[in-house]
C-alpha cells in the first residue's frame, strides 16, 4: 500500500532526537517529496546531515519551537507535521517548570496556530503515558499539549487534522534508561534503580514509527492513539541487561550490584496508558487504543477493524509484566 508520506512535504520538529530521526528516515524511505528537519540542537543537525548524506530534498533548520515567527516560516508549504520537539526528562521539568511549559505547551500552540494559518493537512504530536493522571510537570504539560490538539476538532478553525500519539518508554532512544544502565554495567556497576516497585510500559522505535503512521492515516481530528505495549518491572529489565551485557564488558552478572537511590520528584511507581475516564470512551484495534475526541460522537466506521473497548479496568489490573526471558528476547534484538 502506498505510504501516506509519499510525495508529501514533511516537517519534523525535534528532528535530531531518536524518534525525530526515525521519522525522517522513514519519510526518506517512503518517498517524501521534501523534508524539513527542525531542531535547536546544532550539533545534532550537523551529525544527522553527515549520516544522511547530501540529499537535496532535506533542509536542516536550527531554531526554537518557542519562536512563533520561526515556526510560521518553517510550516510554509508543508503537508504533514510530526511534532516531536519537547522537554521530556521528569526531574529536569520539575526543576524548571516554566521552561517545560514554554516548550511543551507554548511551543505546541505555535505549531497549531501556524498549521492552521498555512493550511497544513495533518499534524501528529508526540505525547507520553506520563500525561495520564499526571503528578509532575512533564506529564501535566504533555497532557495540556494533547488537549490543545484535541480542542481543534471542536473549534474547526481550518481543515487541518490534529491528533496525538501517546508513547511509553522507547527502548534505546537518546536520553532513555537503557544507555544509562549499559554504561553503568560497562563501568562494573553499581546499577542505579529508584525503587523495586517501578513498572513501565515499553515500545521499540519501530513500534513508535508504526503508531505514528497509523495515526497519520486514521486520524479524523482530535484523537489520541495509544499502542498496546508490554509492561516491564525495571528491576527485571536491569537484571536482564546484566545477564546479556556484563560478559560483553568482562564482568560476571552476579558481580554487578544494584543500588536503590529513591524515587525522583514527579515519578510514579507505575505509569498507565489510559485514565479511568478514557477507558469508558476508548475504542481499540488489535494493536492500539484510540481515544476519540470528546466533542463529537464517535463513528466506528471511520476506523477500520475498530471496536468499542470493554472491561479495560480488568485488562490493566490483570496485565502481567514480561518475564526476564521475554525481556531478554527483546534485548537481543537491540544489542
């Protein structure tokens, strides 16, 4: 089937991040007409340009998502925007809440406004499971970002279709937990774990890109798309990483100790994919949930093979974390 990216003009904000780069590479592979990679990371843009080679249909643009004039300029003649620019570290956002708000909320507002002004066809924004019942700044700002896009389904300022995708933790992305733990193993330990009760939902970069493209294809306006992800205990993940990686660096897995360092501000013991209210209204396909806009009645026929979800509270209550062997199978595909 022809990709929705084929022959389209694409803008990727936060284009030097792991997800941004994955989207850029998929757009290249799927025959996008022109790609704008936007980031405030000068060196990241330089390295990505070297990595991709001399391609005449890619612009590498440095700038800040908070600058309304810059955002307006980069959205001109764009068909699809993938908005991945964000502050995403929980503890940093707690320490600098105004910065988090200005990037994650005001930056998203700039994208929405410019997309409307420039008649962009579709905008897909990257959110996080920390937006579900948020207790910290990062989750709260990402929830508000989701709401900004969802509200456009009601206001109908233009024909632009806005939607969000809600991620869990993404394996092996820049700034994620895996590179940090691998480096601790490489140094001989100790591995640092906040609390043994910590559980997280995880997805691969391929899962992330697949969810983004599905959302781009299916969005009618105002939805949030959420992948059905496996749940992992972080302690089991770290133990599995020790089993796999310690011998690579000349250590016995049993010699790598784990140090409990305590929960950081803004962290939960367990993240959730959906709130209780969302569970009552969500629809689902085989691979993901779709939280519809709250402003219009949901038309199931617009989403192929979707059905009304039932008894999701029990689904999540009985969802078991992956075993160490199951985690090892995933890790072996990454290392």
